[in-house]
C-alpha cells in the first residue's frame, strides 16, 4: 500500500566554496568548507547539529516558514509540548555556546517597543512570523500555525556523512533560531521523527540567509530508486547553462510559499485544461504530494478518469487510485504538463504515478484545502528527474529534465 509519507527519500546537502564570514548581527566568524555532503533522512528532513557539545536534530525542510525552530526544554506544560521524549528537545542550559537573543541590545527583534505591541509580520498567512519584545527582555516569536517561543542563538554545524570529504563541516556561530516552548505541529504531522523545521525561505532568519547563499538546487529521483537525494547550496547549485529559466512571482500576502510562479494552464496528455486562466503554483520541496486547488483538481480528476479510469477505484491517503491491466508500464500513462511562463514542465511519470499493486496505481496528487490556502503546490513527488535551481536574488527558477540518479553518480 502507498503510505502517507515517502520512504527512503534521502537528501544530501552539498556545500562548496562558502567562504563568507557570516554575521547576522555582529562579526561572528564562520568556518565554511569548499564542499561537503549532508544527508537528509527520510521524509524530507535533514539532520543538523546545534550547540556545544553538539546535539543532532531532525528538521523538516520548509520553504514557507521564515524561522528555523525546534522544540525547547522546558516547553509549556499545557499540552503544548509536541515531543514527548524530553531528550529530543533542545536545552540551551546544556550548551556553552547558547545565547538568548536579548531585545534591548539586538537588531534582531526590531522596532522594539516597551509597550510590547509591536509585531513584525513577515506575511499575513498561517506561516506569519511575529516577533515581540517582552518585558523580560527576550524576543518572543510566533509562527502562527506551528510554534511559538523565543529567539536564541547557538552554533550550528552541518556535517558531511561522506568521510573522505576534506572539508566535511560547516559551522555557523551565532545561528539564530526559534526555541519553541509552545508547539502546535506534532512529529506525526510531519511523518514522525521530526524535531522542528528548517527554513528555506529568503527571510533573514532562514538557513539560506544565515549561510549567505542565494542559490540552491535539487535533483530528486524517485524513492523507489533508493537513497541519496540531495540539495546543493551556493556555488554548487545547478543553475543557468542550458536550463530553462522561469521568473518567480513576488510573494503576495495570500501566498505563504516563497517560490512560486505563474501557471497558465495544465494538460493531461494532449488535453489542455485551464488554457485561458492565470493562476500560480508554488514549488516546494518540503511538500511531498503535488497539491491542486479544488476546482483544478476536479478537472484533472475528470480527465484522469477519461484517460485511465473509467472511475477512481479507491482512495489511499487522499490519492486517487485506478485499477489497470496487470503489468501496465507507468511510462505509457498520460503525462501531466504544467504550462509555465515560457516553459512546459512535464511531471515525470515516475513521480506522478505510484504503483499500489500489480493491477492498480495511484496518482501523487492531492486536493488543496482551505488550510493550505487553496494553493497549487508542485511538491517533491512532482519534482523528480529534474534539476531545479533557485536564484533567490534574481527571483528565477531554473529547470532541466535529467536522470538525477545518473547525474549524481557522475557528479561525484
Ligand atoms: C532591557 O531594558 C529593560 C527596560 O528598559 C531593563 O529593565 C533591562 O535591565 C534591560 N536589559 C538589559 C540586558 O540591558
Ligand atoms: C550591546 O552589545 C555590544 C556587544 O555585543 C556591546 O558592545 C554594547 O555595549 C551593548 N550595548 C548595550 C546598550 O548593552
Ligand atoms: C508604543 O510605544 C511607542 C513609543 O515607544 C508609541 O509610539 C506607540 O504609540 C505605542 N503604541 C501603543 C499601542 O501604545
Ligand atoms: C501582525 O499580526 C498580528 C497577529 O496576526 C496582528 O494583530 C497585527 O495587526 C499585524 N501587524 C501588522 C503591522 O500587520
Ligand atoms: C517584485 O518586487 C520588486 C521589489 O519589491 C519589484 O521591483 C518588482 O517589480 C516586483 N515584480 C513584480 C512582477 O511585481
Ligand atoms: C475560459 O474559461 C472559462 C471557465 O474557466 C470558460 O467558461 C470560457 O468559455 C473559457 N473561454 C475560452 C475562450 O476558452
Ligand atoms: C507548451 O505547450 C503548448 C501546447 O500545449 C504549446 O502551444 C507551446 O508552444 C508550448 N510552449 C513552449 C514554451 O514550448
């Protein structure tokens, strides 16, 4: 059976030539390697170590939340602790490099106001980040849907799993993140084993900003091909060359994802839907299944029934499943194409169709709900077999169809 979360999606971060001296506030010295590989655990989360002595945490990739956060010990008693195993919470008291972000003497909690009414809102959606200076001089944060607590800083380390890499360690001293004392997202929501989120937005508090990188890329292969998917950061990012460049849209108040682009239409096989409407689609590696706003989802469903059907035989975790003749090749199934600005993005059938049994398959598409703000989201399953580059400065996405497995092996 198809499970609700992907297994064996193992991603690697590659860092090369990150030589900047990072400072979010003052002259904090950074050690940046020429290149290294950081593995992601399954279910789209990465292991990051924080503190002195170091402790490892599993943080889910998130390109809509502006702050990296993890659950802190102690968290609030009133059922707001999401992790029951206290040893998996971050405890600043046991780290010699821990430092709370003080309001008085910090530009990180800006527009300080002794009357404590001054929220800084990065967006107005459910991933809104509010900062609030408290009378006790700490900087409260609130990511409305997920977590609240206070801003702290500590040493962050990203470590290579590939031991023969010469520079296997990237260190960010004074990495700013959220110490969550009231957490509304449970590890189960994220597929289990997750201690928090790592921010891949362009906000100053994101991992990208604190690493001082403005480009990253990934080239995912289907989980059935095994482990070792990865993200490349900085100069290692795949970008430009003969990749197709598609402009991103500015983030609006109604869109919580950082990377989105115009969607002019969508086709299944030769059949084009939505050819005269303009809508948008977010590209988010932190979302697994591709989400379509309800009306578009229904159109695609109709067309799937017409071309594969005749009916949706059953549903598994919201995925539409069809019975097929035994042994039907997934490559022979109709392809789903997103008509982007200047580029037709055809989702790989390896990511679009999941075999559930020899005579049935499911489509990796789910209906976007009001909770998701009814947005179209091209998720990780829809991103396989493409190199996808992000230039967060020039606001451009770059795409190129590739055999990512071969590409990675050759890239080594
Ligand atoms: C911060 O400011 C408050 C009020 O102005 C003051 O009571 C407190 O001592 C200050 N804390 C620091 C660390 O300067
Ligand atoms: C703020 O911190 C800096 C160093 O971190 C220090 O030099 C400065 O005196 C502090 N200012 C206040 C008002 O505490
Ligand atoms: C908060 O204090 C600032 C000055 O520190 C003042 O300008 C502002 O009007 C106050 N806001 C409220 C809601 O009282
Ligand atoms: C920020 O968000 C809070 C809570 O959602 C809201 O009360 C406040 O008015 C917002 N402030 C601004 C400046 O938009
Ligand atoms: C996006 O925002 C930037 C700066 O805020 C502006 O210069 C640019 O014109 C905007 N682009 C679009 C498509 O609105
Ligand atoms: C445009 O789309 C609307 C519905 O989305 C449809 O009613 C209309 O006929 C379409 N117009 C053209 C010219 O295709
Ligand atoms: C995208 O596909 C449509 C047909 O569905 C075609 O008319 C259009 O020229 C294609 N665009 C590009 C940039 O290839």
